[in-house]
């Protein structure tokens, strides 16, 4: 299974996460670094948040983006107007490129949904030239995603079946401190550095926050879609209460933290 992320529609993903990955993308790019004339690979492009942020740098020679989901590939391709960008369907664990094809390989909010995440890191290292850079970021679901943890903690109090799912959500691959760094080092990268990147997720209302999940998007959306009517009603009411926190419905802002790691291919 090359990805464990649940995709219902590109538009639903944009409301759930795409708008926030666009905020996070510049931070990863700054951390990874760029140089004029480089060719860059985006591993797991989704709807194109990182791809199109990279394209804002006019000095880049070429940007190649891959994703396992045909829904995402179609959506990103439809948006693309930059001749430097090539978008194709591919597996992060079996990249269809020759060794040393790129100057840098970046992955934004993908590795934690790849069951064989360590293999994906190895593939990124393989396709980057000696001296090039591999960099990635994943959400810190356990300690850094206050808005999403609020949902999981709420539903886990209502439905015992949600507790095991909360554990899987909180400790997906690469999410523990030092885990990405250990993978980068273990796959032969050098000068490896791990840090954290922070954005805020700003919602205008409870509907803005809950609607994509209620429609079945993402891990929590998949869980919600499978609930019986009685439990679903209880969950809807409880999550709304948690969001509002005793105040009228309206804007809310949640700090959201991602782990980020970069390393250099030796040589």
C-alpha cells in the first residue's frame, strides 16, 4: 500500500489540508534551500501546494512532481501553466527515475502516509545527485496538531473504537522526535538536521472546520463516514462543542507544527 491517506475529492482535500500545506510549503523550501539552475523533485505533490510554491522561484530549471493518487495528479495537472513543471503518477517507494536525476528531492506532508516511509527516503536519496539535498516535513500529530487532536480526543471519549485509531493517527511513520533524522542517517545522508515548522490553521466557522471531515476526507473523515447514525449525531454535537468552547460559533485559530528534516547526499 503506497499511501494510507483517504482521498474523496481534490476539492475536499483542499478544504481539509491543501490550504494549510500551501502555508507550510515556503517554510520547507527555505529549510531545504534552492539554487538557480536546479532540477527539483516533489515527492507526493497532492494538489500541488509545494510544486507551485517551488515554481515561484524563477531560477529553477525544472520541477518534477509525482503522486500515487490519480485524483491529485489530475487536479495538479489541471492547475499547471508552467512549462518547467512535469506532473505524473508514481509510487514514492519506487520512483521511476535514474540515479542522481535531481539536485534536490522534497516531500511535504507525505511520508507519514507511506507505510514503507523508510523506503521512500531511500528512493529520494537514490534519485538525488551527489552533493544534492533531500528534505521532508510531516505533521507532528501527537504534540503539534491541536485542532486535529481536539477532534480525536473528543471522539475517543464517545466511541471506544476511536481510541485505537487515535493511536495510529498520533504515531504514524516519521512522527516521533528524531525518527526522520534516524531514517535520513540510516539511508546514507550526511549533515542531517531536524527542526520544526509552525503555521496557524485559521477557520471562519465550525462548518469551515468540520465540513470536509463530515464529507469523509482524510483519516478522521474515513472514521466518521463509517459511524452509525446515533454515534454520528453524538460525534457531530461533541466536536462542535469542543470547537466553540463555550463561545458563539465563529473564527478559531489553531497552531500546527510539523517535523522537518534535511540531509545531503555524500560525494
